[in-house]
C-alpha cells in the first residue's frame, strides 16, 4: 500500500525536458528571454543537449536531439512563477515574446503547507 505521508528524502525538480523541432531556434528563443545558457553539448550526429535556466530559478529546461521521444510542441502549460505579473509580462512582450505555451503565475505568498 502506498504511503500518503510527505517524503523524508530531499528532492528538487532540476530539469524539465521540452521537445522541440528546431534546437537552434529554441536556444535563440530562450536566450532572448534572458535565460542563462548552462550547456550545449554535442556528441556525434544523433545527440545534442541544450540546457537553459530562467533568472533566479532552481529548475532549468533541456532540449535537443536524442533527448526525448515527445512530439515538438506537445508539452503545454508550463508555468513560470513571478512575484508581479504585470512587469514580468511587459518584460517578455518587450523582448518580442507573446502567445507561446508558457503561462505566468503571480505568487506573492505561498499557501500554508506549500513551503519546505
């Protein structure tokens, strides 16, 4: 029987793999958002891993060639948590970004039990 108690082993979500159709275009897109490039690793013709991290985030995105069998564009409703949604959206729009599958969620206070 599965336990419903909170786990005792520390875990952090570190990387989310995003299926993309064009690795260079995706890399350029995330860099235009001001995300930090952590890695761009090529191993032969069938493997490339690119990893970028949003400002002040503990979780990164990874994409490339040979990383996932997911269909490009199939990952939807990824949420970027921001403290103040209006300036965050204005910043993204000023960078020419609008209408993509990422969502912004304003979080100023965590609900009880939502902080470690």
